[in-house]
C-alpha cells in the first residue's frame, strides 16, 4: 500500500443541497457531510468516482452507490447502517421497523441514535428513515435536505409521499 492511500483525502463539491465534504482513507470513502460554509471545489483523484456517482444521484441517474466504504462505528451502529442500505431507493421505513428487523423490542430510540451517527449521509441512505407516523424527523444535514432527498427519489420513482 503506498503512502497516499494511508493519508486522508478530502473533496469539497457543490450540490443542490449546498457544499458537501467527502472524505476517504485507505482507498475507501469514510465520510460525507454537508457544510454550512462555502469552500473551493476540490476533487482529489481518489474521490473522483465518489463525486461522479453523487452528482449522477442528484440528477436522478443513480439509485444506489457502488463505492468502497470504510465505516468506523460500533458493531450495533454498523448493524443499523447495514439495514439502512437495504431500504430501496424511493422508499421509506421507520426507526421501529429497523429495530424489529434487528430483533430489538422497543429499540427505535437506539436505532435513531445509530442512524444519526451515520458517517456517510446519502451513500448510506439514513434520509429514508422517518417516524412511525410518517413525519420527517432527525437529519444531521437539516430536515429541509432530508425532504429534498426524499422528493428527488420519489419524483424519479413517480410516487408521492408529499402529495396532499
């Protein structure tokens, strides 16, 4: 392994949701966060494919990501993040439904905490988790971004969670 793969790489890109920071280490994506402050757009070679896929997702041309990822978290967090990856594009589920899939009775709150610790927003689709009542709750990037992402996916799938 060469020394470049050991040092973290960081990309800053513009998106319909504002600036995004993408991090990679050891040849794998480790983080994706929304930024409140603007940065100069920078895309290191190691992150060009991640950026390409993300931009394709934002135009409705990609429904799932195919990127090497390196997740840092507890075993429980990783089990929740694995369940998030199973939520189909354009669909939603609840914290309680994920807890039930993990065999946790009354585990919705624990699932919510793990969901909130997701280091790869969008790539691991934590935005697809809503409350059991159907309301949008908790999203580290802000509820307006969560709503935008869900509307994007549902528009592409021709379904209407937000229609009244």
